[in-house]
C-alpha cells in the first residue's frame, strides 16, 4: 500500500483552519504560509511517499544490468 501526501495542500488546510479559529493572527498566518510554500517550491518537498513493510517485501531490489549499453565514442589512433 502506497500513500502519497502532498505538503502544499496540507499547509493550506492548516493555515485556513488557524485563520478561522484565530482571525487576529491573519497577518502572521499568511506570512508563514507564504514562506512555507516558497520553501516547498524551492527545495521540492511537494510529496512524501510512505511504504508499508509488506510493500517493501513484495518488491526486492533489482540487481540486473540495464538493457542498453552506453555508446562508446570512436577513437582514432594516429
């Protein structure tokens, strides 16, 4: 079972709930929200993936060679 959780919508939901509960803190909540969304955008913390132990056991690591071979440049000897 794989659970994907996007961080941006969670931060938005939390900020919205705080604004409803404590409207006097609107300026601080908006400022913190914008800073967090900016950091998420810059550093790419958009989604977290969690795996259960059953999921880890079901897919062992792949240890085979790739199906392609990288191109080797031709060298000329003079």
